[in-house]
């Protein structure tokens, strides 16, 4: 993450949000009802399963009554209880997320399960609980308002694996709980084969001396197979999940907002990633770009557009999150944005770190504070390196493709990462205001390594900046040849800072430093034990995640530190939001394995246009320096 502009004067003039608006922004009037109903539904489902699977679970009177009832009736009742139990267990999560269709299904299943308990099993307590939960569900029906999730075909496959695996284990248990009625002594392999056959409705190798028990096992296995088939087919045939996509019309509207208000937030231009969706305020004067990951509606940076229209965009964002039962969250918003989010949506905020903003008019390599950078830059220049600073629109197609190919080779991972501070492309015809900085090494200066071969490319590193209003740029991509000399990243940044005034650029936003203030305060004289312990933990984590090294690299250029925040509803949502952030930034991937993934498609506007990396991948440069 990255970026922030100084607070806009109009931000302080926003009127307080009316109480009614804040009330509408809250998720629900009874937030605990869906959670309690979900746990109760899960408990009843487990009781139904136990009553259907374990003969000893049923009351002794049942065995006396069973002799006076037709065998098909008792068998059907057991199978019905099994199916109701499985479905209630599967629907509990949907209830917790306030899904309307889950509520409808549970309301239909609860009376069936309750009647089975009262009439078939004579377990009065379970039946009463079922009807009590049904009454609660009817009284609080308005708490279950969320629309159904649109699943991908991959979710249908995952459902088949999960539910099918659960059905196999439960079916194997059903096959093993009637040993006194088995003919002979079937082996575990035969029991497993019988279970698999039974899921497909085929008789297996295990035989029972009691026809009623044989029918009960066979019908139960068939019911489990039917549940697996129905749930998988339902998910497969539903409309696929809409891919987060910025349409051409929405992109044009966002660009218009950025032209007028783009100087406010250095993260604003990243709203033009084409794998994000966008919501506009009713007036169209503000917008919020977002993506949904693991049920989290994740936005980045401040809202785009006129600050006075932010409340309208935030209300639209919160209303959509509420309709879909998504957890709203914002990563990397500025101080002004965080205050508006907290006031309008009733959310909380947590400081994540600081971005480094360098004002080009104040930058100079002279002075003791810049001694280390100055010496490193001179040493790299003596090794034959030079830099070119240009607008992307000034590159020809061949050079764009050359830079794109080099950046892809230097990426270091098979996965393209990025969400909050990555544009996802390079050299697009629409991104005329972007700035690219390239480092080159003259062949005669190379010390005979691989890069010195006749076919070697003199391109050794690249930085890519996106516009931050008319007078600023924001670092989006930093990659270099791993075989190049240390200090190359310092050379590139110094080159762009020195060339910026000629391009009309007054401020440059560099990397984002996570927990920068904790690192800085923890090493000061008089820091308390808690702060020192927190700093020690961050330093320890820096062995795997570049926290301290990135902070120290940014600090070399004497930047202004601008805080960035995470905005979230409740502390209990932080683990889920953290998972969603890592998925959005592609640190965690739950997609297809590498051998099943399609090769990335190239953008037509630039030959070989390559998605760029986020700041997490830029870290490799500073560390190697």
C-alpha cells in the first residue's frame, strides 16, 4: 500500500452524518441472532445425524414401536432424518452470514426434523428445540436479508470434494454401526467398497441378515450420494461469480474524477486496475473501487472524487456490503479518508504504517544525511550504469515490449501480485501520464559476466510510476536484474528525483513502510518495554517479510512520512480481513494449481503488456542493495 495527499480543506467542513444515516449503515439491529441461530441449526443437524446413524442413540421405546410400523416407514424416517441433519449442518454457515435462501431452506427443514424427533424417535427435547428455533427464525426473518453468493465453477468442484468426502466418511460409519446384522466378517476394504457403491445407489459386497437394516444402510448411502449430487449440481448450474472488472464506461468516469481530484490521494490512480469493481455516489462525483475476497468487500485508498460526495459513495459501498453480507474494509486510506469512513459508516481504524513522500524541490544529494546514497550512486555510475527518465507515451512499441519482457523475467515468482499499489499493466495506451525510469549498462563496462555476452541486453532495472495528480507520481513497479550491481535502486530513485522538476513533478511517493512508527519509536532512548518488545518482534519478522529493511531504504531519501490506515468494522473481523488482503495481494492463492492455470493474456494496447508487481515485490531491490 502507499500514498496520501495532505488533507483537503473541504474535508473539515463536512457536516456530521445524520443519525438515521449511521443507523442504516450498521449491519443489523440484532447482530447476534444469525450467529446464535446458526449454532442452534448446527446442533440440531448433528442431533439428527446421530439419531439416524447410531441405533443406541434412539430411545428404547422406539424399538418396541418399530415392530408395529411398516419397515419402509421406519427406514424412510431414518433416511429423512439423515438428510435433514446433513442439510442443516451445511446451511448453518449461510445462516451466520444472513443469507436469505439459507433461511428459507432452514425454515422448510426444521419442522420436518422436529416431527421426526417427536413422532419417530420420541426425543422430545430435540423436537422442541427445532420448533423453538423455527419460531425464532420466523420472528427475526428480517435479519436474514443477504443475497446469495454467486459461486464459481471451482466452488462446485470444491463442494463435490468436501461434501463427497464427508458423505464417504459418514457412509463408512453407517456401514460399521450394525456389526450384529452383518453376514460374515467383511474386511475394511469391503466396507469401503460397499460405501462407495452405496453412494451411487448400487448394492455392495456387504450383506445383512436383517432386510430392514440392509434397506436402512442402502437408503442412507443413497441419500448421502443424492445430497452430494444435488448440492454440486446446484452450484455448478448457478450463474458464475462475476469477475471484478472495470468496464470501459466506468473507467472513463473514474479518469474524469482523477483529472479533477487526482492530486488528493496517491493511491487514486490504482482504482484503474481492471480487475476491480467500482461504485459511484448518487451524484457521480465520487467513487470507490473494490474487490471481494473471502467474503470481504475490500477497498484501497481514499474514495475518489469530490470530498463532499464521499458520504454518498460510502453509503453505496456499505449498502452493497450489507445486501451481500460482506465484511466492509478499506486498506491504505489516508487520515482524512479514515475520519470520513469512521464518521459515515461507524467503522474503526488501525494505523498500518507510513508512505514515503519526497518533495523534489527539497531533494539534494549534498549533506551528511545523504552521504551513503551519494557514495553508492557514484560507485554504480563508475561501473558504467546510466539512467533514462521518460514518459511512457514517449516509448515506441519495441521498447515497451522490451521493458515488459525484462520486468517479467526479473519478477522472481510465478504469481503476479498486487492490489492496492499495483496497476496491473505496463505501457497501456491510456496510461500516457506514467513515468518509466530505466537503468542501462554499457557493454564495455560489464565485467564479462552473463550480461557481457554479445546477446545480452544492456537494460538492468526499471521503475514505473503512475500519475498522482498533475504534479506528482507514485511508485508502482521496481524490478532489476538480480545479477546487476548493488545500489542500482538508489541510482534509479535519485535519477527520477533529479529529473522530476523538468517534468513538472513536485512530489514523488515511494514505498510503503509497514509499522514504520513502531520501528522508529522503539529504537529511541527511553522507549518502554512494550514498545521495545513490539520492535523486536517486527525485526524478527523482517527475516521473512521486509519490514525493517524497506523502512531503512526509504529513510535514506529523507522523505515526509504520511500515515496510512486499515478501516474495519470490528476487531473480530481482523483475521478474516487479513486473509482477504493477502489473497488480494496474491500472497495466498486459492486458485488452480500451476499446471492447470492458463498463461496470462497480454494486453492488446501494448505488446506483451505485463501486470506489475506490488510493493511487496519491489522490496527485493532495496534488500539486495
